[in-house]
C-alpha cells in the first residue's frame, strides 16, 4: 500500500511543541486508563476491554508496517504466537526464571523479524503479502505438528509462576489489573510509535517507503531501517502475544493462524492504517461490534467481510481518516 | 515409487488448475485473488449438490458455467471498479469476499464434512506396476493435462490469446493499441474462476468437502504462483508439478517436515530470485 508522508510528520522539526502535545495526550490517556475500573460496570466489561486491547496491539503492529514501510503483511500473527508460545513453553517447563522468560518472549520474535526483514524487505507488493502469509503459516504448521512442544493442535494450559518482579503473578489474570496494564502499554506503544515517526530514523524510513531508490541515491542504507521497522512491529505483536498468553493461561496454534493475521490487517485498514492510532481504533471498534452482534456470531466472518468491503470502497483512509476529514472541514 | 510420482502429479495437477487461474487474473488485473480458494470451494459445493442427485457430469457442467458467471460478475463489479486504486485495496476486498463466501457456504451446507461421490464411469482401479491405482486419479491427471494443453494452444495460436499475452505483459500499452482490455479481463477472470470450479469438482472426490477446504490448497497455489514467477503460465506449470511431488514425497519420507517444505522452498527461491523462476515482475 503506497502512502505519502503525512503533513504532521514533515513539519515536525519546525514545531517541537507537537511532541510535547503528544506526550501530554499520552499522560491524559494514562490518567483516563487509571479511572477505567470505576467507569466500567462489571468484570466482564473489563475483561472484554482487555481482550480488545490485545487485538489493538496486534493491529497496531500490522498498521505500523504499512505506515512506516508501506508493506502489507498477512503473517503478523506469527510474532504474536511466537511471543505467546515463548512465555507459555518457558514458564510451563520452568527452564528459566519467569522474568527472563518474559524478556526472551519479547526479544526472540523481534530478532526473528529483524533477520526476516533483511530478506523479505526486498520483496514488494503482492508477492510480499503472499510471502508473509507463507512464513506465518509455516510457523503455524510447526506448532500444529510438534506435539512435544505444546501439545500441538490441542493447545496447552500453563500455570503462571507465583511471583513476577516481586509481585504476585496471579494478579495478571485479574481483569481489573490486566485492563489497566494493557491500556497503559497500548498508550505507551502508540506514543513511542508517534515519536518514532518524528525521529530522524523514522523520517528516513518514511523516505525509503516513498521512494527507495531516491533514498539510496541520497546515501542512506535502505536495508537496515526497513528491517528495524519489521523488528519494532514484531516487538509490538510479541507484547500482545505475551499479555494474551498470560491473561488466558493458554496457548494454541490458532495464535499463529493466517486468519488471525488477516483479521488484524482488516482492523488496521478499517481504523485507518495511515494513522498511528487508526489500527487500534479499528480493533476496538470491531471488537465491540463483534460483542454487540453476539447472536449472529456464526455469521461474524461475513459481517467483517462486508464491513471491510464497504470501508475500503467508501472510506479508503479508514474510520480515523473519515473523522479527520470531517474535523478539518469544520474547523 | 512410480505410484508415488503419479500421486504427486495428481496433486500437482489440481494445484496447476488453481494456480493458472490466479496467474490469468494477475496478468490482467495485477491482483492476487485471495477469494480464489473460496471460489474453488463454492464450485465443489455447487457440483456436489447436483452430483448427489445422481448427475455427476451435470454437476461438473453446472459448476464450470456457474463459476464462470461468478467470475465475470466479480470482474465487472469489483476488479473493474477498483482498477485505478492501489492494487492492495482490491486484494483486501477479495479477502473480505473469502470471509463472506465461507460463511455463506457454512450457512447453506453446514460445517460437517461431506463426501463427494466418484462418477460410476470412473469408479474402480487399474493395475499400474502391479499396484491397483484408482482410475479417477488418472482422470484428474487427464483433466489437468487437457486444460494445460488447450490453454497454451489458445494463448499461443489465437488472436484473443495474443491479446491476453500482450495485456499480461503491459495492459496499458495494449489498451493504447486499441484493444479493449476490460473485455479481455472479463473473459480472463471468468475463465480463471471457471477453472477454480473445475478443480473444485475434480478435487471433490479426493478431498472431503468443508467450508475451509479451499484455504490449504489456496496457500499451496500461492506458493506455486510465487515460485513459478508472478504472471508466468509455464512457470506455474513447472512449479505446480514440483510442489505436487514435494507434497507427496514429503508426506511419505519426511512426515514431520512435509507441510513446511513448500514454504521453505518458496522463501529460498525468493531470496535467490525475487521474481521467481520465470517471472519478471513483482
């Protein structure tokens, strides 16, 4: 998906206050998150929001790849699954200290994505979509078949350790705690991505996205920034995988499946992949529509399909894009 | 051993029927049709409905004609409307179609696995190298070879075929020469989808019918298209045979790795040649 540099990104240098405003907005969002436990009526509502945020993180990961690299991935769930499986398998087998397991579960997918990024960043367009799909499915097939790793197809439940960083780990499965934690992480991730887009390396990545040859002529290495973007995107997906695995105490091959990648991509597109915040908005919207449409659950994929077709045809910049257009017209 | 090779050719033939449809559509519209696997599945269910009434060949006919019409509609309504947009948008729309078709088929025929009958004419086995081999599998090979031969003759020796080859190389320049690319595309997308219908019906008795039957084979045919080189007919043919053999020998000799082998091959080939065996575009 080719994107052009957003106006906000190009004027970043002349207006340092924009960064301050971003940080301010993030602080406000964090404060709002802290009040959520009093705003939501039930534990079920909190649990729903927590799970919606896991989706939002994965969608943000896919969207970031589109935003900064101009590459559409159909296999981002691979890193979601890799994060979840790393923590699940390491904790269940008690191989390393649980704190170290979390670090491994975040670093391993990032490293894998960086190395893969060096290779697949050369492939563009439709071939890239098919290649990422194939890579993601290869991971799925491995965990599906490898019964000794985590019971293959059945998936595996695991017990959280007693303590994590000196705090009782069972709190992670409390909806209140997980909701606030996931919300805070999402806000921090979005802030970091928005700041990245304004940073020097982020601007170089955007320049490469818009015209790789030109960036190379200007003397920039194009491989490393691209691979870095893959790594960051995978890191975000891995966070979502770790949170989801810890919260549910369960891992299954479906975490890797291409339908998970596809849905994440759909959420990103519906929300608006040309905005840092768009994918997260799309994910949370879609999650609540799904919950609302509970009685039609068996037709859910078709509903998503229709929403996707309608959104791509009528609002190519997604929901956030539509809101932004309406907003700028009014002001 | 020889039987193994034959079985590999059977699966390769099915993959070819799907992959060549993808290549045809990609050539003109530069879009990879993610709904192709679901169209294959819908074709199988259509054929099944007629075949279970006792008209196996009628099922094949209905499926081919019906899917051809679906393909023409798809081209006229979606591919033509979106041709000026980013191609990735169209790809996403076909992904949405995949979800819609799968749900629709689940709603109509249910999730349960269904068994597609074998036509009476082709029931039974024949001895090959002292081993009984189902006649039906030979029929599958026959269909794929017949499609491959007639398609290459059509593309090579007719005027329409010439136009299609030209448009697959460069649709814009072809249009400048006064050729109606939209009408060509209608034919090509219709034909590609009809071939998905053929392979759906032909694969029916080999695989069991389920709303997700198209997904696995779609990914395999993606691998075929990418390995063969996007937009290359000959490349797709060779790659389909190759993946068919790998699929089959992998299942026999390396069962733990069999499903991953095609993926690894695809990654390796793309690293070595980013455009695939015979392709020149990305």
